[in-house]
């Protein structure tokens, strides 16, 4: 199991960005675009992990302005 911690920065509010991407991922025509936005913003995240996060297949928690989630690899 891999655990990812994606932190906010002065330019990106990670919890807000993830929430918006999850909402966008609900529309099948926008799924690839939402995955590309998150993967482009956080290149250390593998696309399969991003898909699990955005599809709500795995839960995430917030630690201050950091999004934390785990996926099976």
C-alpha cells in the first residue's frame, strides 16, 4: 500500500483543487482532463492513484492544508 501526501503551496490550495477535481470527475467526458490537471500539478502521483482518489474509490483525509490518501499498488 502506498500513502501519498500532497501539500498545499502559496500557489495551490490542495484541498480545494482536489474537491473541484472530484466534482469534475463525476462527468465521464471530463475524467481524463481532471486526471491530467492533478497529474500535471502533482507529477509525483501516478495516474492510477489519481483515478482512485478522484473516483472516490479511496478516502482521503486532511492534515491542515495537506491531502493524505493511500492506494493499493
